[in-house]
C-alpha cells in the first residue's frame, strides 16, 4: 500500500522550471506544450530530485555522461538530421557551452542489451563476443540473428571464430526467449526443452554441451518471461520478465531474491502498459534500477524491496551515475515511495 506522503511534494504533480532550476510543485497539471518532458536527476536511494531542466523541445533522446558534462541527443528516425546536442552541467542542470565528446572517456551510458548489435544487424566487427573471441554466427539469409515472434532463432546456436569457422554449436532443444554473454558464459532463458526439461534459466561455458548451472523460475510469484531479457553484472544475473525481476548469483544460479512488480505497474499509477520501451536494468551501490513493461522502479540490491518508483510514463532514456539517476522524465512523472520504503 502506498502512502500519500510518498508522492514528491505531497500529492502534487511534478512540473519543470523551464530555466533549468529545481523542480517545483503545482496544485494542478501544468498545461502541455511541444515538450514531452525534461531531464531530471534523482537521488538514487531516496528519489529526491536534485535538479531538473526542461528546454521545451525534447522528445526521444539519448543520454551520455562525460567528465565535462551531460550530452543530450535527440534521436533521428529518418534521413533528416537531428538537432544539435544539448550540453548540460551534470552538477547543476545549467546549459553549458559545447565540449568535445570523446567516446573513450564516457563516464556512463544508457543500459543496453548486450546482444543489441547482433539482433539489429550490426557489423561482425561490432558484434558482442565471448571472452575467447567467439561470436554468434549470422543467418546467411538476412545477415543477422533472426527473430520469430520474439524468440531468438534458431534453437541450435552456432558460434564462430574470426576466420568464420564454426567452433561450437549450442543445442538447446527449443529457442530461448532471452540470451546474453558474460565473460566465457552464454546465459539463456525460456521454456527450454530437451535435456534441460522446462528449466527457465541456464548458463553454459564456451564449448560445453551441458550447462554449468540451471534453475527453474516458473514457480515463483509473478513469473512471466514475456518480452524477457537478461542483464549480467560482475556478480549477478538479473532476469526480467513481464512485471517480474529476479536476481541470481552468476557463479552458480542461486536465486538471491525475486519480485513480482504488480503493485508498481497494475495499480493504474503507471499509465503505460504496452511494453514499447525495452526492458533495462542498471545496478549501482545498494540500488538496482529496473524498467519493464509499464514500471520504472528502484529496488534494494540486497533484498529486492522497492525503494521508490515513478508513476507516469516510464522514462525512455536513463542512466545511473554512482548515487544519481539521470532520466528523460515525463512532465507528469511522480516519485512514489512505499510506506515502509528501504532507505
């Protein structure tokens, strides 16, 4: 049950200061204009707003944090050129003079699925690789790993060396719903048939025919791998499904905690429940940020308990920088904290 005091500034709707100042609170919705929101920096643990900036024209954007400041780029979906990037002081939110962007010195980027460059048909040179250099073989019919109704195809995954020679075929029995790499591990999730029965998540070392570990998650509350994805960190694998997230030890598959996100999504607070934005997970310190099908929630890393979540449309762009969350947030976004929120 959410407490009334959990909303940012009481029960008010968040509005932006067009001059780049801090968030203010209004008793009613601010009249809309051409902007779909602005850049907001939250304290990751508490959800407190540190600063905001709404230039009045931002729509779909990508965020990058550099030593000199935050770069906000509008995404272009056609042949026309996008607007010039916006350069922002990451400490204050003030617009600053443009600076040279060096991708090698980028401090933080938006979380991206590890296999995005494969599934979107990127070049072989850019394809994600295992620690030994192996990469997924491309489908000769369309020069990309092909999808069938959201499933990675085929069920038998072929890995090749730089020479193009097939060095390993991972036979799963049925196509996985999600897959990622971590070091020399291939991690897969789905209704995996064959030798693994109905195991939901499994890890394979490069070249192995049997899993290093496998775990069944389908009996856990809220389990649903619709639009699922896998997000590895140094010690953990986060398994994200529809309104579900679980944290597994990446070394042995031990389930550390699992969460159904129904309270954060299905209460009607979200206003966004169609999964247009892909799932994303970012881990920092004692917090884990999860965006999934209508929910944008910050969880306690140790227990999975909710620290706070955003009510309103889930931010399409965000990144985590230490104890700060930087997001392109909707004008009507509100911070909601449970009555017993973890602090």
